[in-house]
């Protein structure tokens, strides 16, 4: 047995007071003389023995009552295996899970309300001089300090639901980073959560050195829930008044089928599509919504799902831009290519800019989704380097070698990015042997594929060296599976290389009926569009087109009355906006420079919170650090369980009860123990 406050044991010296009072009882007796005391002697002896017994019992009761009262103040306990050092100031970190799943209702309110109450109960189990840290999913800077118990309770009352969701290792590392700096204190950590499988089961936590971790699991009801996990548009490029097709990924997280879930698509505040869907239990369903009538500009879209009682994931936001025109850069060797100019200028949607290879403005390359390189005899080192960077960041490069090209310079451009390069010229009459109809470029080119299609004739061509990477997408092939026109993935972009120059001396490709649809499909599938949406807590960098700012101009993210200033970093071909943890609410945010709109981005909550299934005791024990304790939050207070975990079996309450019992025994002895009862029947 040990004591929390052993100094109080010095008060046991006060036990001498009742003993001294008993030994030096100075009560004076009055003498009464009788002529014959023969018959009274026996009576006096009997009364004296009873009086001595009573006094000894009273003395024992007083001593025991006083002793147990002193022990109660000394706080005795029987230590357990995880007991901390008693009597020293403690540093305690308490994490309250305030993620969306904590909105789940129980008989006593929401899980978040219960978590707040449990946090206060844990704090009450410690001493008044101990210090506490409050931690939530937000990882706020103001929670990086230790508080008194009263300050801690006040801070707990301000905790609100957050869109953030942290893993178990992240939470423990955050707690340990603060508590390790408190050299004079004994660190303890508590994690109060419902412990969802989706949020906590990815990675097991490492051993927390020098810190006792306690898991407090709140019991939540398993509720049915259907959520929109993701969306994507099938159209590669969005043009005004064209029909758009949106694929919606619905996920049923419940163990029962979801029947007739109503879903509505809103674009710029106008309803564009409506549907009702059925999703089987624990499965994913993909459904397509069709809509049209869009005008040029940014489109703010929202999917609304009616699914109760879980409502925090019933909205899904996304944005995209409908282009009025698409810029295309044609780079030539000094003489514009008449075929390429005629092809792209035939459609007003393409905004064509032609320039020779010596006058390319490298800073504006990123603004062009498609760059076409043709009739350039020798590619300079600077241009090759800039084009490689352009492709790596998502651009599309289309290469037609020049007649009498400097093949070494083409190799310098194409080999490092994993694409085939012109190796040698072959003067041989032949014809394109086949088309790769599985390539996405040909997806909408043919209504019916003829048995013997008329394919381009070839008079001479460059053999294309084998690509150094396996990401080849053949478009057309010569006999013997020799590549005639092929595509390659490189970084985030694409490169298409042809084996012939656009010259009648090489082939009739430039005059062939396939030339125009293939060029248009490459253009429409090119470019690096902004993602339809970002996820709060996971994506903190927004990539936009290059933004030019003066000294007094700043970039802001705005949503209603909310406004944030991101960290702006420029790189070649784009601008990155870092928002860190500033975005806490889902929705569509306007990227503004003063009064002008640069882009509109959408942020959604992580769908990890949508799966309302929870870890059991065995799973939680496996994921928890070695030596940690799992405390199940029952109907009673956690104060006793926490005290028993930290200090072992507490005995001070038992001491108080025993002290009261012996005080009551003393009172009973004084009042009911009679010593004057006559022991003889009479005198002779």
C-alpha cells in the first residue's frame, strides 16, 4: 500500500491525545462513609470492571476513528501495473474527437457532448495543481499550452464539430511533442473518440516513449448512410451549349440496401438533373447524369443527396470551366505550316497563335493546352528544356519532324521524356497498315469501322526509336508494327510523335480525311485542367494558371463572408496557392485578385467519416501503442476508473467510511453502555 500524500501520516501523533486523556482522568470522587460496607463491596467491584471495559472500548473507537481520518487525508492506494508516481505534479493531454462522426446522437445527446463531459471527468480525477492540454482534430496553435483545471473546462466548452480527421499516430505524436517538453511533470495522454474503422485502422501507432496513453471509447449507434464519394466528367473539354455527362460514385456504407435515394444536380443555382438510385449494401454504384445549356465561364456545381439521419455528407461540391476558346500554339521553323493553320482555324473555338522556334515566349507556354512543333530543322537546347518542363506539368506536345531534320536535336528533346525519336530516314513506298481503335483518340471518330479503310500512303518516313518507357499509345502503325504515329505519357502531360513531316514528299497524311479528326481529338483531350474538387485536410495546394501580381495586389479565397489569404508560390507554367488548414467548411471558393475572378475551386469533406463502423476492443488494442490502456465509457463517471488506472485501487473513501463507523460506535458506547445497573437484589 502507498500514499498520495504521505506527509499527512505525521498527524498520527495526535493519537496520543485520547490516550493521555484516558490515563490522566482527574475526575474526583466524593467519599461516602457507611457503618458496614460488607454488602456494598461486591457491587462496587462489579461496576468498576464494567466502567473499565466501557472506557477501553471508547478509547479504541476514538483511536481508530482518528487514525482512519488521518489515513483518508494521506490518500492510501494499492498501486497497479500502470500507476504513476504519486504526489508529483502531472501533465495531462486530453484529445477530444470532434470530427463529423461525433455528431451521432445517443440517449444523452451527441457523442461530442459526451466526449466533453468525459474530458471534464478525467480532469476531475487529478489534483488541483495538475496541468492539462486540450487537443482536437483541428490541431490549433492555442491548444499547444498547458492549462489549469478551470481553464481546461472552459476550453472544453468551446469545442465544435470540425471537418478535419487525423490518424491515431498523428494524434499521439502531437500529444508527445508537447508533453516531452514538460521535464518536471509526469506525462499522461487520453484519447476520447468513437474510433471509426475508416479513420483509425490504417496505421498502428508506435510506442510512445515516456508517456502513458489511455483510449476512451464512446459507444455509438451504427447508422445507415449513403454518400457521394466522387464525381468526374466524361467530356475532356467543356464547350458552350454542349451536352455534358457526369459520373457520380455513390457509396452505401450500411449493411442494408438503400432504395430510391433521391439525388439532385445544381449548376450555378439552377437544377440541371434529377434522379433516384438504389445502392446495394456495402457496395459502390456508378450512375451517369446528363445535362446541357452551359455558358462560357466557371461553373459552380453541387450534388444534393437526401439521406437521413446522417446529413453531414449529403452535399458534394465541384467546379469546372467552360471554355469560350481554346488557345493553341503552333511553333514552326520560320514558315507557318499551311495544313496545321488551315485545320485549327477552321473552327472558331481554337485560338491559334503561330510563332517561329526562335521567338517562343517560354513564360507563356503554360497557358497553352496544346503546343504543335512542326518543320523545325534543329531544336535548340533552351527550347527543348522548356518543352520538357511544359509536358511534365501537364501540357500536350505534338511533334511533326521537319524535312532534313537534325535528328540529334530531336533525340535531345524526346529521349529524356521517354518518347520515341526520329532515328533515320527510310525512302520506301508503303501505306499505314492499321489503326489502334482502342486508343481514346478514336473513340468518337467512327460511327462504323469499314472492313478495308483507306489509310494514308507513305513515300518516305523516319524510323522511330523504341521508347524508353512502356507507356506507349499507338495511333497508327506501318507494316511490321513499325510506329507511324504514337503517343506517350510523360509526367502529367502527353507527347505525340509522327514519323513523317507534313510534306507531300513524305506522305499524304496532311491531306487525308483522318488528319483533321485526330488533330481535333488531340487538342480536345489536351491540357491540364484544374481538379473538379479538393478534399479538406488532404489537399492544401491549389494549382492555377500563371498569375501576375503587382506589389499591392494579393490573392484571396472567398466564400460568402469568409475570406482567406493563401501562400502564393510561382513555378514555371503555373501558380500554387497553399491554404494549409485555413479551409474548414466545404463549398465553392472564389480565387480572387482584387475584384477579378481567377478561378473557382471546390472543397469537400473527407469521406472517411461517412463509414460509421467502429473498432472493437481487440482491434483497438492492436492499433494502440504497447502498454496503453483501453477504457470503456459506461454509464457511470470516468473519475473512478481514471483514478484507479493512474493510482491503483483507491482506499481513502473506505477510510472515511471506517472513521464514521467508529465515531458512531463511540456515540453508541457513551449513550447505551450502562455501568450503574444494580448487581444485587437487596441489603440484609
